[in-house]
C-alpha cells in the first residue's frame, strides 16, 4: 500500500492534447499575419475543452494556473491589460513546440461564456462578457461619446451609455435606427417600418471594433459553451465568421457534443459554419489508456509505474477516456485522500449521476443544502446573493461553503466574491436531486430576491433571469409580466429572436393570467413584429392573420392598419407579390390627421414599393410627397430624408419626362441632409440610389465615384452595413463593366461577396460574376455562379431584378445550353410584362440579347440547311415560331423609348440584328449602330460587338480598309478579355477577311489551349479534327462519324474528346455552335 500519497484532484499535467494545442497555436500565428480564422472546439462534457483553452491562453496572459480556473466567466486578465507582455516574452517567441509558448508577442485575449439558459438566455452573453472585460482594460477602444460605434455598442453594453448625451443615449428615442421609432404606449410597443437590417448596425459595430483591435495587435476572442448559446449569439458569431477579412483576429468557440440532440439549434449552425471559408473544427476524443495512466499518476503525484497493476485500465474502462470522469473516479477511492493498494479497494458507481454525487453526499448536511440552493441559481452567484437567500451570517455562510471548495466542487466565479460549480455536470447532478416542491420554492425565493435587490445581477441579465425564475416557480401571472419585460429588454438590444421567444411564452401563458393588461390582438401584433425582425416571416404572417381576425377595424383602426402594413412587408419578403393590397387596406384605415405616426410608415412603404415596381410613378411621387408632409408634422428627419430619396430616385429615372436633373439634385441634397442626421442606414441608401440613377443616365464614371464616396463615408463613421456596402459594391461593379474595367468589376464583386450579403443581394452578386465569366468565355465558371445566384428566387415584381434575370436566361440559353426554345420561353415572360417608364435601362438589354439569339439561330439554320432537307416540315414550324417571336420583338422595340447613348445604340443594334436574321448583310444598319456606339456612355462590350458586326458587314461589301478600322475599334474594349467569345470572333473575322489588325490585337489563347493567330488551322485543330467537327456539327454520332471517315468508333470518340477539350466546351452542341460562330468551315 502506498502510504500518505498526496492526491491532487485536478491533474497538474496537461495530457494527450498536443496536436490540438499545436493547431490552435498555428491558427493564432496565422492570425497574427493577417489571416483571421474561427475555430470551434467540440467534445463531450468533461473531455477537456476548457483545459485545452486554459493551456492555450495561459502563456499569452502569463498567469498562474490557479488563476485560470474560470475562463468562461471572463475573469482571465493579465495584470490590467488582458494581453501578453512583449518584453517579458521575447525570449520565448521562437520555441513554441518545445516550451509551450506561442510565437506571437502582442496578443489581447477576451473571454466570454454563454449562459446556461440557452435560447431563453441572455442575448449575446459571451460577447457582453468579453466586451465588458475590454471596457475595463481598454475603454478608449470604444471611441468617444460622439462616435457612432459607441452609441451602437451601448445597446449591447449599457455602461457605454454613460458618456452619451440624453438624446443619443440608447434609452432615448433618437438612437433607435431607421424604421424603429416608438409611439405612444397605447400602441403596440414595436411599430417599426419593418427593416430587418437594423440589427446589422450592431453586428457591424462589433465587427468594426474587433477589426480595429486586430489592426494594432493580434486579438484572441474565446467564446465558451456554445451549446448554451442563444440565437443572437449564434447569429453574431456566424456574421463574424463570414465577415472577418485581412485582420489579426482569431475566434475560438467551445461546445459540448453530447448535448447536441437531433433538434438542437447548434447542429445546423455548425453545419453552416463548415461551409464558411476560414472556419476550422477541432474535435476532442477520449484519452487512451496510456494517457489515462499519465493523468492518474499526476493526480496522485507518482509516476505511472507506481500505480497498482490494472488500476489505470479499470479507471479507463469506467471513465471511457474522459478526463473529468477520471478525476472523479480517482477521488472516489475509499472516500479518502489515499490511493488504494488494489483495484478492489474502492467502490465505483455504475451511473454517472451517482459518481458525481459521491463527494457531495460526503459533505456536511448544511453544505449539501447550500449546494442544492446554489444549483437552482444561474451561475456565477455572488456571495451577497447567498447571504440574502440563506439568511446566514457571513461566518456561517463561509463555513457552509468551505467544505465544497475543499472538495473542489465549487470554484471562484467572475469577480472576487462569486462562486460556481466546477463543472456544469456537477450542477446538473445536484439540481436533479431537488424535489418538485423544493424546486419551485427556490425559484420563487430567487425571483422575489431579484425584484427586491435588482443590483444582484447585471442589468442585461436581470429581466431574463426573473422570467426564468417566475416561470420555473410556476407563478404564471408574474411569469407573464416578466416575459413581457424580458422581451422589451431584448428588443432594446436588437435581440429579436430572444424577444420573439419571450413573447411566444407570453402568448402561451395568456389563458392562465386573469389580468393581462394587454389585449390579445396587440400581443399577437407585438409577437408578429418580433418574428418578422427575427427573420421568420412565415410565423409573422401566421400571427398577423390570427390578429386581423380578432381586430375590429372600426374599433381599433390603428392596430388594424399596422397589421396590414406588417403583412405587406412579409408578403414582399417571401416574394408573394409587392404587398400593395395590404398597403391600400392600411391607408383606408388611418389618416394623417388622427394617426400621423402610423400613416407615415405606410406612405413611406407605399412610395418605396411603387418606386421599385415602376408601375405607377405618379403614385410613387404622391406617396413620397405625403410622407414628407407627415414627417414635417411629426418632426421626423428620418422620414423626411427617406421621402426625398424616393422622390429624387423616381424623378432621376424619368429621362423621357426631362426630370432627371431635378431628381439628381434632390438626391444629392438628401445625402447632405442624411450626413447631418447621422444615421448610417439612410446615408447608405442615399449614395446607393444616386449611384444607380447616374448609371441609368450612362454616367458610369460619376457612378463609380459616388459609390466610392459612399463606401468611404460609411467606413469613416466606423459602422459597417452589410447590405448597404454590398449594394454600393454591386453598383460600382455594374458601372465598371460598362466602362470595360473587367478587373475592377471583379474586385468590386469580390468585395461584395466578402460582406456575405443576404438574400437577393448575394444572389445578384453571383449573377454579375456569371456575366463576367460569360464575357471572358469561362462557361464552367459562369454555370457555377449562375447556380449560386439561382438559389434565391428573384423578385419578379421588381423590374430591377426581373428584367436582368430574363436577359441572363436568354444569354444562358445562347451560350450555355444552346437552346433557342429556352431563350424564347424567357423572352415570352418579358413580352407578358407591362412596359413602364423607367424600364428602358433594363428592357433594351433584353431586346438586344434576344435579337442576337434569333439572328444567330437563323444563321446556324441556314448554314446547316442542306443536312435538314429531309425535315422540311419541322423546319417550317421553327421558321413560324421564330418569325412570330421576331415580330413581337420588333413591335416592342418600336414603342420603347431610347433615351440615353447606350439605349440609342441598342435600338440601332436591334434593327441591324433583325436584318441579319433576314439573311442580309445590313451594312447600312450596322453603320448607323456603329456611329451611335461611338458616343460617350455606350457600354464598352456593346460598342465592341456593334463595331465587330459593322466590320463584318463592311468586309462583305468589299470595303476592307473600313472593315479593318471598325475591327480596331472593337479591339480597344476587349483587349483585356483575350479568351472571350467576342475576341475569338474578332480574330476569326480578321483571318477570314484577311484584315490586318496585328498592331492592336494581342495574341489570345483559344479555349482549351493554343494561340489564336498562330494556330496552323482554325481553333488549333488538326485537319482530321476539323473533319470530325464538321460531322459533329451535322449531328452525326461517333459511330456514324467512324463510318463516314473509315475510322473506328473509339477513334472517333477520342477525336471528339480532343475537340471538346481544345474548344473548352462541355458538349457536342456547344462545339458545333462555336464552329459556326467563328466561320470555321467557311475558312476551311
């Protein structure tokens, strides 16, 4: 027997996690080089996640291990700085693998843990804890009292409001973001304009803060216990995972895998994280038998050789390699501090619960009662709280707590006078021992104490804890009231999911509360608003419909109007129409005299919808004017500026009415007013709409300058807005494409994607990237980007999305699927749409795309006509379909105004394409188009294509000099797209017509390899491959090609594969189309 061996309950040796620790150190080193990352560490309860984080963080903080017992509480701060000391650690920089030091010399560590209430818990709990630590250590990081970031973060961290003026305080009215103004208490508390992006202000403020910290030093943010994370915490972490770019930030999260049942909300979140670039997963498995022996030896202060035979194996079998269970089993030996002489010297429980309770049951009964009491509280629990709950004196309480500390069941919590269970499993085991009556009584006692002494818990947690305790106490009237207060507190912090959950609880408790103080329909409306802002429009619609059935519009017109307004917005979000039916219903219920604060929301939405749908510009202007008048009446700068932006945008788009300059002036003034008002959202909207208006007028360079100015202004204010910034990058990309700056456009679109724009904005970014890929001839990339863009359904009632979508469907049919029927189907959708003023910008591009498709198809049919002699009846049917489509196209083009340089050139191009469709050269038509294409503002690729076709027509008429000059004009715009289809067509025309443009045409690789101008034969194909391609174009199979050329079917298949590779196409149809477009067989 080993006599009087000192036993340590926590292993002093870090066992078995070397690879995982090295991975964390490597990621931190990469972050220090400007490569941010997010890593989530998962494992069963007790597997050693917290210990791994302690070992990782300790060298950064230079702390004694005893001070790292409670990292999750945010209590690890190095000597007032929360960062490593550069001078003290210089000698350890380059020896990470040997000494355990991390090769980063300037690291700030912020640590926060999730509350055990999970989705019902304190919103953003780990971020609040981490930021509160930063406020203690580095208050200047939040900016001064006039900063936008400080005001936004004050919603998350109330202490920041102390330096703000009354008007700017989060508790004042002005600080609520655009669309979130509150009204009288008689109305539902939430009467927002319905913008779901308002929470983005807070998220962007957190992102900006972390990136700024990471610009000066490496930042390590640790978020513990994500299995308890509330929805808002998960959303913010997901946002940071997608948005952190080029900053020295590492985010580490931990979670318990055994808690993740099939319906656990963290499961889909982790799956989402796995798809994000820069996110890593570390999964901790059980220790081996040898590692368990090493841990036991360290606990007993001996080497592994001194352990009794079979002891480590027995403990390993029972603990299954779990370090925490191993420690508990080791301490269960004979109930003493002595290690037994043999395995049978102590009893092992068969259940985990019994194992965890062994030490608890050996404590004095007063200590056990105190632990049961403590288990019902939310950790950490302050000493003063326990004094008030127990009624004990300070000495008596210390005597009760001391045995639990000596048994290592309790450990210090956050702050100098708080406690928590060493492990959540211990707390759960003790809490499960409470009798039902005892459980309810304890929660009632806690709730009463918190109401009497609010200062016992942090302000942001108070209402949530009260709601939890009253509900657990089964006091439903008080639980109902507490749920409403908790919902209001969550709303004030942009925690819409948590607000929604609390309001849903209030709905569930409604029938059990005799005096609710709030009508059921109003509670339904409040809950629907929260669901809407939490991103659940389906639930919001269900609640709204239910509320509308309970509201008498004659008795409560304001509430009925608000419900219709909310339903309008949710129908709009779900793509179920523009929502105007509900807007009209709401407008009929309230007027500007009696309900100006409600009506202004509705008229603002009405003007916005009419501006987007373009179906009634007069109505859009009327609603904008009324919004401005109501804004004056209620003295709302927000709605006044919003109305001006809508009015300016509508007028700027009406070139045919001559109001465009007036509209631009209004937009510019609205931006100036927005800058004075200071709200980033309204500033961003002003820049976005001005940029778009300038692009409509073909003032591309000005549009780029405005987009850059808007991005710079938002950055200067220190708050990032994902949607606004993404739209500015998108608008800039569109203008850069028009200017022919392909690289700049690609960079702008990449910047947009880096922001992870939600919904339609992300889809549109991918669609523009598909456009660029098609221009560059990369069909595979175009398919991939188009597929990503198609994941979000287009808003077909908004022409700014619907018409470009139709144009892309036509181009996809022409370039990717080679299906004229698909192109015609898409164009029919366009023909079925009404034509509105202001649509010209998008409509002309649809018309030119379809005219090109029909002309190309007609030429292809003519070139293949001899092989189709046997199918004359089918050919006639195709002719009839094409003729009908072309007639409809010509009719629509004839009544569509062409108001800007690019639109005038497009009108001339359509006329010339129709001549090509008829089979004539159309030299005069193309000459007219070329003359118009020379005007400033015409899109670069559009001008290049027109000049290419004009050159082709001139060459056909024998004017080779003029043809060469026109071809040189085409080259200027496409020289940076050497592999693009148009560039290849230019090269083919130059060879075919023997036009010398070598002085301006760079050598360009054809798709699949080779050099265009230097190839010995067209497209770099051999003579035999040209023969095979000619037969492929006639529709022959490999067997038929083999028979025709007297080669085997296998040899024919090899030739076809080589042809597809050289042409860079995916199928036989695409190969035939490329050969036709480049006149390969005319040259051959």
